[in-house]
């Protein structure tokens, strides 16, 4: 049966979105030789030293003065003798650069691109490898309450596992009962802060902005609990795929 014009347009749009979502960008990656199981040498972003099990990375242009901190990427090397198709899922936690590289991975993440432990040793011996990467879409954005937060007077948190092609450029914190919202300050990178935060369970609103000027608000499914605590993490229940 022939498809109608609207159905064809929907199908074409779906195919285009699927192709865009699976497009990898070619680059190179190195690793921090002295990094341990917790990540890279630096980890500039507060509260991110143990994120993602230590599968983290510094980045050059992708760090974008801290805006890219917390972004989640799938990174896989392209040498078929050593590398797996899955690669490693890493979170940007720091700024760093090497010879024509976009990523400076933790030693742990660099080895996880390999097929086997022996292959991982061979990759580490190479030091720098050709890779392909893309924003990783399969993790919920997570809120990590900063250790310096002081309930109920001062709230700061980091947004982990940013996905999609847009950046979070503004965050509002709203009371869930009377819907009064407060625009948060961006202190650095992915860290958002406010003095005198609203009371009760709190709902977030995040503004997503693209390079083309397109903007949209997204509201997480889950709220920050009323008695939030410094050091705790809270799953927003949403992923960004736009």
C-alpha cells in the first residue's frame, strides 16, 4: 500500500534523525599516564572525581570554557586489531590537549576501548590512537549536590551526563506547590548555584540552546527532594536527545 505524503515526511524525518544520532566524528585520543581508577590527573570540575566509575576525560575544544563539563560521549578507537565496536562511554571533567587530540582519557577509559586486556595493553603502549566519537544518549541526566551546599541556605549542584547536540545554558529551580521559580547562577562550567533556594520539593527547568539559535525548555520527571543533602545524587529521569 502506498504511503501518504504526511507518512512519507514522518518516515524521512525519522531516518534523518536516526542518521544524525549515529554519526561519529573522527579525531584522536591520548591518555593521562598517571591517572588512577578515579579519573584524570586534574578533574577541575568539583564533585566529578569519581563520576562514571573513573571513565572520564579531559577535552580541548569540547570543554568550551567549562560549558562542556559533564557532557557524555561514546569514544571508540578505529584499529580493528585492538578496538571494540562499543568503545568507552566517558564524561568530560577537565580541560586538556595533546597533539591533534580532542580527548585526553583516563587510563581506565583508554583501556576500555579495547577488545581484551591484552589489546588494552597494546593500546596503552601506543599512547595516541585514532578514534571516532559522538554524544552518548543513553544515560539520564543526574544532579550531584555540591559538598559546599548548606541546607537550606545555599545550594550548588553539578549536572552529570549531558547528552544531545545542545547545551544547557540556563537553569530554573521551582517550588512544586506554588510554581514560584528562581533563575540560578552559573558559577563555572556545569555548576549551578543559588542562595536562599526555594523550599519544599524542587523542580528543575533547563534551557537547551543550539548553535543555530534554537532554544527549548525541558522539565525533568523527578524532583529534588525537600530535604536535599550535600554530596547526594538525584536522577532527573530524563535524557536529552535533541
